[in-house]
């Protein structure tokens, strides 16, 4: 009798804690009452998910391309005169301005040449002046028949010869002055100076094949990139309409946008070996995020669609035969909604059919769902705290 009482007490405790009861045969069974735990419509059967609203917006159509950052101007400075490299007025890596003095070559030999040329010019100018005085005198005497015409003609030739000599002397003076100008090398462009190639104290020559330094323009800078020849007609139509096509440069992983620019020109022929065409886009590069010879991914904006339905790309579920989303209905259940994708840009995708603006689709947590699943949806970036699915009771 005591054993029977103990068994009945244990069964009562199990029924209270685990929602089971003993049948006539003594086997435990689940409580089928609607108020027990694990019921179909209880809170435990509601799946928490993060959702997003479909909305109208704008999205771009891009032609992708691979490119390399290419300076618009790159200058290798060389000496135009022979002499000792006296002074370097820059530091490696400096950003120099056009006209800024960079290098000085020993000017003393050319100072001497200038003095010699000026002395020769002064002497020949004096000789020319004396010849012109004689020519004037012979001209007066010729009118008086006091001198032969041949003498007068000879003096005319002498004056012209001396005029040529003086002009040649003036050229020598100008050449010496020009050499003095060449002794001070200035930057022809605004750009960044590279590593120094020649140190002060070395003798440089105008015939040297290697330069003294290299200057590369950084702002603005261009990117040469390629697109497939099939994409060319669309680009040509936009250029023919005098439209400015925007280009965006991304890093090697095609994740981080580095700079925004505009397309400036296209090449004049397609590479038959690759079926691609080269294009040049120019970027302001004020923050200098683009560096010469850097590899970049380029996206050329060829069309911008406005007022289209957009959803986060992460909300789209895919199988081998279709694309669909889990649409959250007003009764807080989900239904499988087939969709048709359009253009994808960054983290948003255009939906051409299947959704309307304001529809709520599951963003995360879709792996636990099926047709008719009950959900408690927290809408991402939604201003209101109330989410579809109701409040906890």
C-alpha cells in the first residue's frame, strides 16, 4: 500500500513540472491541453527575426573595369648644361609647385662665357658704328662726285657684314644667359618629387641618359581602365549626348571606395587579343588616396534608375531555380514570395517584380523559417519600436 502511495505522489510531481500525465497503463503522455507549454500558438513558437521594408529609391547601372592609377603628367628632369651639381632645394617626397627652384648647377663657367660674349659684342658694335659713320661720309662725297661709286658700295657691304657680326655676338650673349638660366632647374609641373637620383657634388652632363629626379602629378590624377567591347555602344551614346559619366575607384578587394571622378576619354581602338577598350577617368585626388601605378577596380556609372523598389541584398534567398524572400504578413506569419531581381549596387538590390514599397521582408533568421511560420520581426533602422508580431505578453 505504501509503494502505491509513493508512485502516485511521483506521478503527480512529474505532471506538474513536465506537463505529462500517466494513463491507465502507467505510461507518461504529453498534456494535450491548449494551456500547456509547447502549444502551437504559444509564445515559444514565435521566431524572432530582423526584417527590412522595401522602399522606393534610386540605383545605378555600372560597367565594371580593371584599371591602374596613371599620372596625367610625369616628368624626368635632366640637366641641359654640363657642370657640378651644387645644391638641391627639395626633400625626397616633397609636393612641389610649378616654377619652384629645385636644383642648382655651378654657374661660374657660364658667367665667364657671358662676359666674353658681351665683350665681343661691345667691340663689334663699336666697329659697326665707325663703319656707319664712314658710310654716311662716302654718301655725301658721292653726291659731290668726290669719291668713286665702288668705294661707296664697298663701304655698304662692310656695314652689312658688321651688322651680321653684331647679331651673331648678340646670339652668343643670349646663349650664355640661357645657360645661366639652365643652371637653376625649376619644377615644370605641380607634383610629388621621387627619390633623388644624383647627389650634390657630382658632375652632370646634358648628354646623361639618366635624369636628376622624377616629378609625378598627384592632383588631379587619372585611372586607365578597360571595359568589354560589348559595353562600348552604351558608353558612346552617353558621350555623344555630351553627358558626364561618373567613375568610382575601389580598392583591390572591390570593397572600399577610394575616389570619385569623371570619364574624360576613350581609346581609339579595341584590343583584338582581349576584346577590351581602354578608357581614362580623372579624379581630383585631394586626399591622395590614389597612388601612381596602384591597381584599382573601376565602376563606370552608365545609367541611374529612379523610383524603383529596393531591398537589402541579404534578404534575398536563392535556390538553383528561383529567387524569393520571406514576406512578413499582417498576421505576423511569413509567406514565400518569388521575386525578380534587377540591378545590385553595394548592399541593395532592385526588385522588378514580386514586391511593393512598404512590404516587410525577413533580413536575418530566414534559416529557421518555412511557409506560415510565426515571427516576431524587428524592423532594421525603423524609427518606431513597435514591430510586426505584437508585444510580449
